[in-house]
C-alpha cells in the first residue's frame, strides 16, 4: 500500500490543516468546565430543530415501553440532573448551556440494545436493554449523565461542523496533491481519504469527546446527588456483557472499557470533593 499511495497521513493532515486553519481560528469555542477548545460553525438551533423532528419520528416508529414506573424513574433522574446543571452554571455566573433545551424522555422497548442517547436540545431515549447493566438508579444516573454531557458540551454541533470542513478540506487536499488521493482510491478500490479521516481524525476526536462526556457525566451526576462510584460497576458489567467483542481501541470512536474504568476510578475521588450535590435553595 505504501508504494502506491503518493500522499501519506501526515501530508494529508498538513494540507488539510493549511486549508482550514483560517476558518477554525475564527470559529473556536470552549467546552463547559473542561475548557477544551472546540470548532463550531453550524448553528446549534439548526441541529436542535432537526433533532426534535427526528425524535418525533422515533416516538412514532419505535416500540415504546409501557413500564410507567421505570419511565418515571428515568424522568426523575433526568429532572435532577437538569436542575443540577442549570444551578451549577448559575452558581458560577456562567451561561447555562441548557437554557434553550426542551427536555424530553422516552423508554424504548428493546432488550437487545444496551444503550441510551441524548440528542441536541435534550431529547433523551433509554433502551430497556441497558437496565440490566445499570441495575439501580445510581447506575442509570451514570449512563444518563454521560449522555446528557454530550448535549451539554455541544458534541453534535462540533461533529457536524468538523464533518462539513473535513469534506471541503479533503477535496482541496486532493487538488493540492494533484489528484493523488483520487488516483490511489481508484487504483486500490480503497477510500483512502475516508480511511485517513477515520483513523487519523474522526476516531481520535470521537474518543476525546467520549472521555469528556465520561468526565462531565460524573460531575453532573454528583451535582444531582447520585453515587458516582456506581459508574465503575456499570462499565465493569458492560465489559462483561461485551466479552471480548470490542474492536481495537484505535479502530473505535470510543475508549476501551478497560481504559474507561481506569479513568473513572482516577476521577471519582476528586469529583466527589470538588462537585458535591447542589443544595436546593427553595
């Protein structure tokens, strides 16, 4: 492969960086609490509107659970985290990143899927399959805190903005390299540009966001009064459920379960001290 490809990963990233650095400099923001620099050029309101439409379609086309008791627990956990997030940012005189959210919660009846997600704007879904992993309200709060953290940190806005620029940057890089990327793709039948983007930019970037969501999720769950030590048990159970089916970390947008568990154990003592439960003023 190295004899055929005329542009390597480093050259691709250098060309891409030169093509897009001006745009990125004028479009940088920072993630809440972690202050990681972010690149966002797509309006959050646009994604929130699209997410709300998709969420409505999910509710219409997906089988929802009729377990009202479990759904009420999900909503209670969500409400506590909502209040904790808003109260925390108000307490430090910072803009509440959820001020324009329209929170909503559904429980999807699917025991095979061990997952939950939070769309931009606070549209949350929990699958019944994850409940065997979370086991209790503290475990569920750990999972929901992580998903809510993605929305609070505007990770979807960041991903969409990067995808837009990556597509443009790839085309410019191909022109700058005299069509080397296109020629190599045709000769080998491999999407070389896509491969470089995936393993050189997208996957490391995704892992960075997942790690940030793990960290922020712990903070939000702690602020809401949940026992964040349960998060380690959740990921230990998730690791057991996967039983060696995880892809190598470099091929995934997520950190390995082992690495996640190590990070959680390192962060928990610090977060318990620095982000204790927020007391209600009313």
